[in-house]
C-alpha cells in the first residue's frame, strides 16, 4: 500500500514538471505604432532674402526664425520619442 501511495505521489509530481514543452511555449504579438501626423511638425524656411543686400535687421529676423523653427522641430522629435516610449511600455505591460 505504501508503495502504491509513493508511486501515485511521484506520478503526481512529474505531472507538474516545469520542463513540460507546453509550458515553455511563449507567444509574442507585435504591434506597429504610428505617431500622429501633428507630431511631425518641423517648419522649414523656404526662401531667404538676397544675401547681397541684407540689412542687420533682416539677418536678425532670419536667425530668429531659424532658431524658432529649430525649437519647434526639437520639441516635435521629443514628443515622438515620448510617444514611442509610452507605447513600448504599454505593449510590454500586456
């Protein structure tokens, strides 16, 4: 009787083996994340004044415009990075 109980206990423990192939199967679901088009805002200065006749004020305005466009583009890129990082965290938590 003791041998029978011992045999049942051993069989029961082997049924819970962690090396069971069914428990090793892992599935991944990949999701494509697309940021909103509004995040891709990088203004471009399309035309420059004639460089031969530029005044100091025109140079200053052009530089200020380029600086403002650079800040806008930088914040857009940072918002895309944050969006993708948040999406990655959200996907990993599922």
